[in-house]
C-alpha cells in the first residue's frame, strides 16, 4: 500500500527526486524508484573509474529518463542516448531533458530496444549500457503484484513468463554497441541476480561479471564487461 501511495503522491505533485535530481513524472511512465538509485550510483562510479574525456552511455528502457538525466548530471562530460518503446516514456524523458537543459548531450529515441539506435553509427563505441528493464513475470502481475498496474503502465513491469525476457535480449544485443571493456549494468528483481549473471556468462561475450548489493544485503544490480573481440 505504501508503494501505491508514493506513486500516487508523485503523480499528484508532478515530480520526484532521483539521485538528487528533480524528475518530472506523468501517467504513462514509471515513477522513478529509490531502489533504482543503486544502479545509477554504480553506473556513475564505473564511468568515473574509466576516467574518459567524454564517456558514451546508453540508457535502455529509460522510462521517465531518470537514469539518463542523473548520469548526465553527475558525469558532466557524458554523452547519453536514452530509448524506450512507448510514447509515454519518450515524452516523459524529453520533458526531463528539457527541464534540465540537457538536449545538447542527451538524445531520446523511440523503438524496440536497440532498434531505436540503428543508423546512428554507435556500434562498438559505447562505454556503458544501463538498463532497468521490466522484470516481473506475467503470472505475478496477474497475482500478488497486480496492484502495480493500477496506476502505472503494464509495459513497465511485464517481462514474459519468468521476468527475464528483456534481460535476455539486451544481453545479446548490447554486445554490438559496447566497446571492448564497455560495461553492461542491469537492475534485477529480488532473487534474479544469479539468473541474470548466468545469462551474461552463457553469452560468452562478457567478463568480470558481478552483482552489487543494497544496504539490506540484497543483490539488485548485475554488471559485466564486454570481452575483447577476437
């Protein structure tokens, strides 16, 4: 119930705060969640460790654009591309890009995952792909998590029979865009970390695969680096 109230409150106020950045929200895009700040913080740390003059980042399944905008804010030299499937998410992200005057560094695209980026000559040039995908199974959305779709779009949650359908596609397709050593970072649902790490391992395209836990000791982020091309 508290989650429903906070979502309704954010919609009522028209904004929320994510990683210290004000994010405009509206029906049609998922309200940014505090737990997703772990993914954003890990991504910012990874980019800082890379110490690049102008890191290139993709925010896949961008929702309201909270990760894209927060990364652009905390890594001022970053060039970011944000993508999502629905008009509601793309519109929300574009509003936030305008709100923070980021249009010169943050592009918003609409399409089915990486299809939105085709034709931009980004293959092999990306330093980090961050992805907070839908990760709840259809069965749970019909059952104990049905309350989630009362206020927010179903597309933001539904991820096939096991909750991993988007992770599976992104693991495969991100390799075309990441440079060798570039990092793919996911948010995962509770208990999904081993499964997602397994997807990265079985793809044979990633190394240095690890998970990151929150303050409660729950693994909520999984990441891996693209292997050098042979």
